[in-house]
């Protein structure tokens, strides 16, 4: 049962965070090429966004694990 829950949540994490991360990488990459002086700021923003996404995904996993099993 636990394997099924983890697989389902893994799919949720992939569909939410990876496309957002991919778009951010493209945008930040273009900005670094155009304005190299922004590199430090962009890297800092990138780490903050990635950290928030990872913490959100972790909280969802923890919430699902702590939820009591449904009663039939």
C-alpha cells in the first residue's frame, strides 16, 4: 500500500515541479546570456524557488503518510 502512495505522489511532484523548473531554467539561462551581471541574483532566486518546491513536495508526502487509512 505504501508503495502505491509513494508512486502516486511521485507523479504529482513530477507534473508540478519539473515543468515549472524547466521554464525557470530556460528563462534564467536567457537572462544570464543577455545580462551576465545578473548571474548572482538569478542563482540566488533559483535556489530559493527550488527549495520552496522541494519543501512543498516533502510536506505533501508527509501529509499523505500521516493520514489515517480510510475506513470501509
